[in-house]
C-alpha cells in the first residue's frame, strides 16, 4: 500500500481502506500520514473513535515538524477543557506564523474578564497578527472584542458595521471555498 492509495480511498470516502493504507505506511513517519490517521481516530472514520490514539499520533507528527498537528492538538485540548495544554499547542503553531494557531491563541487569551491584563493584550496582539495574515475569523474576533470594549456609541456602531461587513465576507468566502483555511 502507498500514501497515494490511502489518499485515493480517503477522497472517495472509503475511510476503512484509507485507514488501512495510512496505517501501513505510517511506520515511515510521514507527518501528513500521521495527521490523517490522527484525524481518523479523532472522528472515528475507518476505525473506532479513540481520542488518546489521536493525541499520540498528532504528537508524533508535531515532533516531526507538523504545524497542523500542533493546531489540531490545540483544538482537541480546547474541546476537552485542557486550556493550559491547548494554549501551549497554539503557541507552538503561532510562533511559526500559522494564522489559525495565532487566531485560536488570541481567542483563548482574550476569553477573560480583565481586558486590561497583559494576557488579554497579548491575545489582541495574536488576533491582529492572524488578521494581518488574512484570517477572517481572527478579524471577526478582534472586531467583536473591540466593539465590546468601546464606550462611545458612534464608534461602537461603526465597529458593529465593520463586524457585519466582515461576517458577510466570511460567508462569501465559505461559499467560494468550503475548505478554505482562512475561515478556520
């Protein structure tokens, strides 16, 4: 079996055969294959759902340099309420310039009550960097936080209009390309 065979089965939705093909070539330690296997374990596609196996495979792929694995680990830890672990994963991805990781780190850091804290301000910085890298999700999160903090009614209204415009652009982007990384 080969990686190409696994991809072919995966794209056809035959997850069981894709899983078998990927598992057969995983010993070569290809980070993309490891991420694909991890995702399949995470979602129970072609195999039974196994979060720990997914974490182990993502961790192995991350050790081989996969930024996507760092991001996926962060999402897994966020879902399991392990925000400290999630933050570490997103930081690793964000330091490489990975826009989705920067966005998630910014969202995580700004989910606090104290908008004057260094943590909150660091989160805004990551949201700005992700926005600069083209992430519409980060732009929406940043505008939402700015609008919530704004006291002046006219500026709050302007931020609301800008947020609405960004949401419309995000919807248009989704229709253009459902799999776009910019909407992650």
